């Protein structure tokens, strides 16, 4: 992959899209790329923090495991996303596992080099802080959901959240999820059980708030789901 291609790929990342060619030069000099196959791990929770990654193609599952090996999905990342976010300006380890859930092409930059770049380019720091701010708000919302709402409501809120990140509006006003999630994955996103998610989805299907088309794609009645919460 030549430098022009790397620049084109990086400028599709929201963090870099407004930079000039001159401002992109030092980043391109630091950047490397690699293809990862489905099912492989980019890093494991607790590994030394070395790189920051930018997704050009594919999807990455970020998850944690507890002492019993139970999985808690933190996020499913898509093209344009960067990770990890917690490691900048800290000497730390990767806070979670990163597994390729769909063949991916990643661009990566060594953390130490990227931090030096950020120090010398405060305008990029501001953009990064905005990204981090959005993540903090999302995490706060998830915590509030866990504390203030029952499991039924948490699953509805999860579906609504997924519709914003992975949804495509249809002609009849419904929203299709462009990424398929198993009931186990949905359960792991909110710390529930697969059986509970399955029962809730069955109930929502009876209410015609959730459906599955012929291809197995989940279709959501967003307005109806929102009404269930109020």
C-alpha cells in the first residue's frame, strides 16, 4: 500500500478528514497497515499498550472477560472508528480484548509516536477529546440504563442504540440492522443472559416491534420501541 492510498484511507477517518495534505504528512510517515482475518485477535486484555488502530474495512468486537471467563461486549466498531481510546498519555495495558468479527483492514500507529504527534498538533487533540467525550457520554448512558431500568427496558434501549450505529431506514419507516448480532452477543452487551434476551425478543415480535426478514435481518419499529419506554 503506497502513501497516497494510506492518506486516502486515513482521511476517511473522521479524526483526520479536515486535515490538509501538509498536516497529513507526518501521520502518513508513522502509519502502517495490515489485514486481519475473522476470528483473530488484534490484542488481548492486559497486553502492553503499543498501537492505536483505525478501521478502514471490517468490524472489530471490543470485549472484556471476568475471572470466570464471562464475556462483556463493550462495543462493536465499524469503518471510521479508532481504538483503543483509554491509553493516550498513560503507561498502561490494553483494557479489553479486540477480536475481528468481520475481515478487516486496519491502519495503525505506535502509541508513543501518536502521542508526540498530538502534542505538536493541538487541533487534532481537540478532535480526539470530542471523540472521547462522546464515548464518555455513551458509557454514562449505559450505566444509567443498568441502574434505572429493568432488563426488558435495557434490551429495548440496546436495540435503539444499535439502530443508530448499525441501522438503515426503510421505505416504510422501519429500521434494518445492517450488522447481525446473536442473542448471546446482545446479552453480553448488557450483562444479561441469552435466554432473557430470547424471551424479550419473542415478546417484542408478538407486539410487532421487532421482526426478521427472509434474509435473517432484524427490522425494528423505532417509534413503537420508544413508546414502550414511556
